[in-house]
C-alpha cells in the first residue's frame, strides 16, 4: 500500500511520536477540537476527572497532517492504536481532509465516541474551565495540559477561540471556578 496521512488536532501536533516524511497544515470538516473527554488517569482521577481533547461532531478543525510512508503503515497504525485507543473513547476513522496546498486526501483520524462513558458532551467555556481547574492525574495538572495545548496551537498560528477562552478562564480563575 502507498503512503497515507494522519490528522493531528491535539498532542499529535506537537508530539506525533511516529516517522513521517511531510507535515502540512490541514482542515477537517464536520468535526471540531473540544475538551470533551473525561480523563480518569492522565489529567484526573475517577473521583475528580479532568478533561482532554477530542474531535467532536460539528464545525471544522485546523490541525496538522502527517504523511507516512506506506512501508511504515503497520508500525505507525499499531503505535497510534496503542496511544489513542487505550480506553476506546476514540474511534479510528479515515476521513477526508483538505491540505493547505489545496489537495483533498483521506486521513486516519481519531474522533470521540459519543456513546462512551468518558464522553463529557458539549461544554461551555466556563464549565470546561471549572472541570479542568484543580484536576490532577498521573501526567500532571489538567491546567498545564490546557495551557500547553493553547500555547502549541498559537505557536503554529492555529487559532481556536473556544480553547483560548477556556485557557483564559483557567489562568485567571474566578471564585465561581473554585
């Protein structure tokens, strides 16, 4: 089989962890980046879950697409499945994306399973910030995860107004978040 594309919208953008020959800005239509997954391990606990990113239905999402050589297909897919499908809150899909060059290509994407118990649903900025505030898991504070995600997106020139608003609320928590 030939080369294939992987679409990254969150940590895959700044830490893909797999070999690829090209990276290009891309847009996925029909899904948006959202803090819609309850984290019970890495950024929270079962008693005090945090939130991590998922691709949820509706809108569009700008991220990065990674071109992977066909001879690495099995290796890269095994790595991605181990990384992304630990609790099966994400579903592996091949969806059409639009590269910055204008080309439309199919890409491996990981979208949230709305029927999974970890799906947090569609949250407003304030509610998301309230859940994130104070949540801590094995990988650290949930606030650090959100702020880092926004910093990485901004460094790449990717604007996500919803995430930026959540980050502002996390940085300057009011008494209503505590």
